[in-house]
């Protein structure tokens, strides 16, 4: 399997507080929270699949919504106001 990196934006709308906290904790293993319900991830394809599997196991598919937008590595991002700047070169998954 090619282990190249994937850059993605993960957003969610989860109704249950307990599930929402578990989901955020899970995604936090793979990326950086940039808003209350949004994370940027810069991970290997293997870790991307693990993240997806974990997300699928945590949500209530009848009530909750998770969206993962895979972005091109060289996408442009405009930041306004207070923001977390993600330096992709410095992100490491342990």
C-alpha cells in the first residue's frame, strides 16, 4: 500500500454530548482542531483508514453527520481572525 500523506478537513454534527466528546478525542489523535467541530488532518493513507473506521464506530448513523473533505496538498487556505496555523511539515503522528 502506498503510504503517501492525505490532507483533509473533518467536520461533524453530533447530537449526543458523550459521543461528540469521544469523536473529538478520536479525531484529535490524527489531526488538529481548528474550530469546535472541525479538524485538519495530515496523515498517512493507513492512518486515514484507521481514522475513518473509528469514526464509523462512534457515531449514530441515524442522527449524526461526519464529513471528510480530502484536500489537495497544495490547496490555498485563507485565514481571518484568530486561527491555528497548521504547519504540515511539523505534524507527527505518534
